[in-house]
């Protein structure tokens, strides 16, 4: 599991070309919602070490987040071969993250 938000985001074309299962996480290090969701995300990812986890710092003017229509943090987008399969916005429980993660794992 990635522990810090990358300040340099991949291009949308790179994300769309990813093979396999990926969890794309949007948020910021200073966001309270993001910090409180980290144990839930870590718990769900612990059961699926094969999943690629990309943690991207989001904000105004960030093209990757806008291309996925991210409005609230954290937003987890579950991708299979570069295509969105599921999404969780501001996860409230480990079960919620696991349920959506199971769609790509």
C-alpha cells in the first residue's frame, strides 16, 4: 500500500492503459476525511497484495482527478484493465471498501 500521495500524477492515457487490477486513490495529506479512511483502505488492501495502488494528490486544476469527476476526498476508483468498475467516496467502513475491491480483485 502506498502511504503518501504522489504530487506528480500519471496521465489519463497511462491510467487507461494499465493492465490488471488497480486502486486509484485521490485525496490530500491534510484532508481529515482522507486521514481517517487510511486504516480502512489499508485493511482492505492487506487482503489483496496483488492489487496496484496508486495514491494521487488531488486538487483544483489537477487533470487526472477532473477526468474521473472526483469531487470529494478520499475517492477510491477501482479499475480493471484501465476501466472503472467501482468507486467509493469517503468510505465509512472496511466492509464497504472490501465489497467494491472484490469487483476487481
